[in-house]
C-alpha cells in the first residue's frame, strides 16, 4: 500500500498561495450500490489531486467510485478500518513529507482540502490492502520451477561466490562532518593491509577504528557494484573505502569460493513477480467489482 502517494505534490504545495473553495450545497452526482457520492466530495478530491498533479473532475470521480467499491468489498469480507489505523497512516504521510501531522493538515486546509478528504483516501487504501493480503494474495501462485530456472540463468562471474568477510570501520565522530579525513586514514590502512589475520592489529594504529566479523556472505547479498569489486579480489584483499552511515567501511576477504546458490536471487524474483502478480490480480478483482456494481449517475 503506497500511503505516500501525495508526497511529491504536497511538497510543491508549500509554495502555493492559499485559496479556498466556495461553500457548496451537497448534490449527489453518483450512487455506487446505493452509496451516494456528492459534488462536494468530488470538488475536494479535485483540490487534493491538484496538489499532486493536474486534478480533474473525471479523475476525482473515478477515484471516489473505486474507493467506494473497495470499502464495500472490505466490509463484505468482514474487514474494518479503525480511526487509529487512519491516524497512523496520516502520521506516516506527514513523516514521509518530513513535517508534522499538524503542518500537513494546515497545508491541506489552506489549499481548500478538508483533512477528511485525505483520511477517506487512506481509509480506502487500508481497506483494500486488507482485501489484497487475504482474498487476493492467497490465490496468487508462482511457478517455483520457473523461478528456479530464472534464478540460475542470472548467475554470472560476479555473483557466483561465497565469502567469509571482515568489515573494517573508521567511525565518524560527527555524522555531519566531512568523511575525507577518515577516508584518507582508511586508504592508509588499506595500503598496509596484509590479510585478515592482522586486521585487528593494524586497526590499533588508528583512533576510533574497529573490525567486526561478517561471517559467510553470498555475493547476491551485496549491491551490484560491491559484488563486482569483491569478485575481483583474492583472499587477503580489501575493498576500497565506502562512506556509510556513521563510518567509512571496507570489506576484507578472508575466504572465497565458487557458489551456485540461487537462494537470494530466487527470493528477489519471488518478491518482484509476486508483487506484480498480486497487483494484476487486484486490478482484475476491482474490475470485476465494477462490472457487478450498480453505478447510477445523476
């Protein structure tokens, strides 16, 4: 569920001038299985969508109809969405935007969008997520034979190794400071590095340097660039310094052996293909709800 859908455009809203929609008398524009959607709801949804992109009445109405169907199906299946669920989702949206919940609500109201409009959208997203996780995901099946074949086809000279590694860390006392000085020290350590047996001893020549055992790792557990660098090293080699959160890091190769383990590749394929299959199934599920629904305009 992507509760951060409004992130990008709401940030842009910080630069918008405030405006207000005129007071409107609510008129029903469509009924979805007897549930009314009013022109006031449409107008406020247009305002919300305008903060994200170019909102239109048709797009807003389509979204509201979808949400009505999603909520109705969730209720039919016995799922409920509590106020605390919606509160948590709204807080998550605010955090994604790096602002407080109160500031998020202030931006909405200044731009003619009631907070309830956002909360209505979040309620439908949470309800549909519950439907997807149970009624839809459970029916999606992936071919393990296909996944296994695809995983094996992705093995190459870079990712077909197992390693036993140590990580050498040059800690950054101030995370906001430039890491250049510590990187220079890491490069000096690397120049004098003679193998894992002396990794700790060499680190004692530096302040705030540490060595930790990472144990056995498969190449597929690392980003592609780091896996490539490791594949080119022999036992006793050490990677170039990389700046990570709070430290400058290097990986020392203590052991290295060929591996045909496709576990990590297969897991990635399951997640990617599974998500795609669930999304396709969810889209079909919603289309079926549309086909069966009584949607009366006017």
